[in-house]
C-alpha cells in the first residue's frame, strides 16, 4: 500500500522503516530535512513539503484514495492537518497516530467530513522499541476507512509472536495480532488515553516500591534526634542494603509483577544502579490528565491514577509553594523552624 508519513521523530521514522520492510511505499516529509533524506536513503520517497507529499501520493500508480499519516506532537496536529486537507480531495484519508485528545478527534472528523475527507485516529504504543517489536495500535474511525488501512496496521503490529494465546483469542478479531478497531472516531485515542493513565500508575507503583527498598538501610545511618524529626523506633529493623539491579532482575523471573515495563526498569538499573544520569523530573504529555477528566465525567473513582499524575507534578517542583504554606502554618501554631537540608 502507498502511504504518506508526516513527522519523522523517534517513532515516526521507525514506523516508516517497518512499513518499508513490509513492502509498502511510503512518501515522507518532516521539517527536519536530514530525517527525510535519511529515510530516502533507506527506500522511502522524499517530499519537500506537505503539498509535494500529497502530490506524490497521486502518482506512482496509486489509483485509490490517498492516505496521509501524521506522527506529530499534539501542539502541531491542527495546523498540519489543515495544510494536508487543503491538498487532499474527497475520499482521501488523514490518520493521526500521535497522542491527541479524543475530543479533538471528534471535532476534526466533523470538519473534514464537510470536504468528504475521512479521519482515523490511532493510539500507538511501542516507543523506540517498535521497529523491532511492533506497535500496539488502538484505532478509531468509520469501518470503511479503517478497513482500507488494514494492511498498514497489520505490518506495524507485533503479531501473535511468542505470547501464549488465550483460548478465545481467535474470537476477538485482530486484537491478538496487536491492533484493534475500537469504535468510531475518537475511540482509538480514548483507549490509548486510558492506556497511558494506567501506565502512569504502573510506573509509580514500581518506583515507590523500589524507593522503599532503597531506603531499607536507614537504621545503619546516624540521624538527628530533635523535636522536628520523627524518631526511628527500631533501627535494627532497617539494616538491609539491597541490590536493586539484582532484585528487579529477579522479579522478571516468574514473579506476578513481571512486565515489559519491569524489563525496561531492570535494564536501566543494571546499566546505572543509582540512576545518576536522571534528575527525577517526570513530564506528562496530557493523557493522564485527560483520563482523570473522563473518570470525573463518568463518576468513576481512579485514586491510583490521580496519585500517579500528581506525583509527576510534584517531581517538577510544583509543590514548592504548597510546602511553604504548610511550613508557615507549623511555625505559626507551634513555632517550628524549618530544618536545613
């Protein structure tokens, strides 16, 4: 199949490579000319602009509708989509594979429908490992538009692989292949939104547990004894110097908490046991916030996901003033002075 790809960052470029290996023709464009030329050297067709990309999709024996996939940060989707739409025609299709808000998908689909252009939203999970492992894809859009892209989804997906098959897996459509048409427009990004909210919670659970293990030697260290410090009543209970790299590796082997996320954590710990290369500032790209917004609208409790999101806010220093307020309150009612770090 012929496909246009706009956005050749870490994921977009590797998706193009996987599609090329699968026999697809891919026309590529990015504001970074080197990213375009690099992929052209690997067999992609280079485009010098969005208009050029859309034009090149018209030729080369392409008799059917044109399909343009956007793999961009959320902030650039609307402006790029508008430019693409100006260069497409009725029956063509735009696919957004970034982490867009599903509500934006609904709006975009309605706007494009006036010109007869289809819109498909695809939540993509796989990160920088997708070229090798494949990409899990959560898809939203009308059945006809999604069906036309099936060969693309199948090539990008990981397939069944060596994961054990569920007895009823064959009855679940393409899900065991690693891609699924989840519903109408917005459904793909809705599922990916919740997927990433869960991811926040899983990451926080591993991180909190490992932090407890890391400080399990507190009884071996001298600590201040004063009115501002909660005493450690039984230092003899905290005499453990755990090898966290070994423990995360251990948990990968037969443990109920095993996962690919744990695999990546163990790899990071093995390479850098104290994680010296990281400062601890954890970003969020929006999906966790949107997941909690949906939970609020639905009246559904999500305390774990909320705590994980707020933990990310705190990691970026956004709790500093809150902490100052509490310190001021303690000083006001009890004369408590702040301890110096």
